[in-house]
């Protein structure tokens, strides 16, 4: 067994401020990669800019990252960073800005390459230093080497092959306290998906399962928070801290194990229905577990505080406000997975084509 994560993780209140000196040691001019507004609303952008200014560092903000970022957005960010003379990259936000930041940092190291290089298995060791500041509690992108991008020209979403580990992850739970309720709910279910898909996985090992069990425990202790009404939504510091911690642990597990069938099935729902990522993963999660051996089902249900897969599914669908997807889309999605040996390889139990259809359709 092997366990190695080359990311310095700093989790807690004022993580950016407390660790500003180290963050600023990676360069002289930061390209800050964010979405259009969330980093401003939660205060993370102000914290990062203040830290950089305090140490005399320059910065340029690229705030055009959309949900499910496209490859052209990466090139646009790369070009801005190069023209500004940036020499390190800071991603602030949920999975989309953090994934985009990784890809932009790599492409800045290969200025002569075009979009196709993102999907080539070439070198990536000239990528600029990457620092990630998560503002949601599900993606795990601040820990993993993965960058998930969308290719609009072929309507496909998936990971690029380059291994782009951040240098630092600065996880301040306070940013969650200003996020909309549904974003917290959806991303928390994404964290659950990461925990379960790395636990019920052919690549799982003792180290990753140890992390998953602790992640399940923390997540389960906070799961009733997600059932609250959106109206008057507010997280306490303790609740936000638990949700962020569960997300960070889940990221540590998937960086070694990867995800499984629910993630593979989720991408077409995200692209075709504009369904948020965590919600799309949650669509299939309980039915993926349901197909596992009885001992595995009992184990995961006990760890997550659910009495059965049915109870888990009802909880996830209520929390994420899931409605049934079109059967044609589910059919096409299942057919795609059946033809994807790499996706199927993660399944740790016996299966056939009917198993995949049952997971996809929930039958």
C-alpha cells in the first residue's frame, strides 16, 4: 500500500490570513481564478487580496469561470495570466474555479500549446504553483490532482489526464456560512458521494478506508443540518466546520482511489439538464450502494446513519430536490458507461449490464 498527498492542507478559521506568508512565498504576481460573484460574497476574495497586498505581491483577477468550465475558458485565463506576468495561480470557489485554476496553471507553463494539449498525456511539470481556497463543501478539488473540464464542441465533460496537485489548500469553514442553502446541500451530497465511491471501490485500501470512515462519521453528525428549510438558512460555525472537514477528508480519499459509477453517470445529467454536480451524483448514489453485498450495504448505512438504501435515497432526493430524469437520457447514459471499461473497473462487486441499468434507472 502507498499513501502520499503532496498538498499542504491548512483547515480552520482565518486559514488564508494565518498562512499568508507561505501562500505568498510561491511567487511575486498571482493570477486569482474565481467565478463571477461567490468569492466576493463569502469574503474569500477579499481575504486573499488582503494577504497578497500585505506581503507586497501583485495580483490579477480572472473572474469568468462558469459552472462546468469549458476548455476555452482555460485558454482565456491562461492568456490573461501570461499577459499580466503572473507566476503562480490561486483558485477560489467551488469545484469549477478550482479545477479551472489547475488547468490554467498548467497551460501557463506551456504557452505554445492549444486546447488539445489539455487532453494529451504529455508533460505537465512546468505548471505554475497552484493554491486552492474552497468556498463550498463537496468538491475536494483543493486536495486532488484532478481537473474536470467541459468540451462544448463534443458536449462532453470529464477529467484531463494531467496530475495537477496544488501546493496548498486553505480551507476556511467560514466561507460556507455565506453560501446559499442549496449550494451547501448539493456540495455536501457530493462529499458523501466521494466518501462512498472511494469506500465501495475496487481500489480502496486500508488507509483510504480509514479516512472514509472518519469522513462518514463527521458527515453523519452534520447530515440533519441539510434537512433544514432554505428559508432563513444559516449555519453555525460548528456545523460549517464539520461540513468542510468531511469534504476535505473525502478529497483525500478520492485522490488515491478515484470515483466510481455514480460520478460517471452524473456527467450527462449535468450537461443535458444543467443539473448541479453534487445533485447529479446523488441521483445514483443509493442505487449504486444497493447492488453491493449485504455486508457492505450494512457497513455504509451504519457509518452514515441511514437504516437502509431506501432511507438514504429518500434523504438525498429530498435534500437535493431531485426529480426523475428522462428515461431516454438515462438509457443513453447507462449505455455509455457499459462501453467504458475504465469506469466499470471501479466496481468492487459482481455485476453485468442489468446491474448498470438498475443503478441508472433506480429499479
